[in-house]
């Protein structure tokens, strides 16, 4: 049994649901397994072969299907590479090397090499945002632009939500649903499909317990490429005001949007991200 799931049955249920949702990918796509030093990495490739590349990195407890609402728009203009992050509930290897190491940058080196990409834009959210920052601060010459939604590693990581989530989990699946909704900032009616997927995942999946390392001011100042950062003012996981403040100070050329009534799950950014990517 994989160490990232609570049981083989749970792993199978999540995989079945993932493949079912993936079958609804709205544009033609190629499924690629890239060999890396951390094991195979699954990538969904869409868009014109001669278009500029964009790498998509999802958050923790998610997979490439989180980009379903965006991909049809982005893939008209870019060659998109939606990556299943290792150690998360997708089809990539379950490997989870230490976050405070160069392991994830080396893994992304392998992914890009396997895909034949030398330089790319990156769109990323939450944990994916942390991974994108890790790569961009180490290899800025390989990142053309960076669009980050509620990225980790900049503002303070909150812990209060964890205690509330653990308390609500004592009430079974209903508690997990309430907990997931509160942490992600999702509406139980409007965002029902997203919330259903979260509940399935977090009843069967073991999320990372390791806290995300915070980037120094000097590291953030290495972000010389165009940068877009979008954060939610009601984010239960990260200090969004702190994220916005640090980015504005350390990356003065960045565009920073703080959405005051939005939580951790930032939806509906398809067009703003496209506008940023197109320059």
C-alpha cells in the first residue's frame, strides 16, 4: 500500500474518480509519463505544438484535474503541461523528498528535460506555488514568467485551521465536508463538485505534515521575470496580507492582486492569468 493513502481501497477509489474526471478534459490532450529521479511523473499536454510552453503545478491534495475550468482557454494560446506533482493524489510517483532540499528543483529539471523544454512560464497554486518559487529562485533563467495563486512560502503559514479541521473530522464525512469547505473557502452549493472531490481525497489520502519553508527576502529578489501573485483575503492557510506585502517589497515589478472576500481556493482566474501570460 502506498504510504500516501490510508488503504489500497482508498487509493483505488481516488484513482477511479480521477480518471473519470480526466476523461472530461475539454481539449485534445496527450498523456505522458516522464521518467525522473523521483519516479515517473504524469503530465497532460494540450495546445499547439509550436505555441509557447506553460507548466501548470497544482496544490496539495489535488491533481491536474483542478485545471479543467481553465485549460480550454489557455490551450488556445499556449502548449500547456499540466503536471501531477509527486507525492500527491494523481498518477505520479508517491515520492516525498524533504521540502528543505534541492530535490524538487532537480525533479522539475528532469520533468522539463523529459518534455524537451528549456524555458517555460509557470502557473501554480498553493503547494504548487511553493514549488514554482523554489524552482524560479534557483533557476530564474529557465522561467519566462510566474503566475502564482495563494502561493506557499511567502506569508506566514497558519496553524489554527488545522485544529478546527481535526475537531470537525470527529463528526465523520459530514465533518470532513464542513472542514474542507472552511479551509478552502468554498461555497457548499456553488462549489459542490470541487468540495465533493476534496472530501473524497481527504477521507482516503494522507496530506503532507511537513511545513513549507519560507523564502528569504534575498531569494525573492532573484525573481527577475514577470510575476503575478493573486491571494485571498480570507485564506485560512496562509497570511495573504503578509504574502502581498513581502512580494511588493521584494519583487517591486510584480503585479499583486489581493481579493478580500476570497479564501484559499482561488477560482475564476482564467482570463486574468491568460492576460498576464500573453503580456
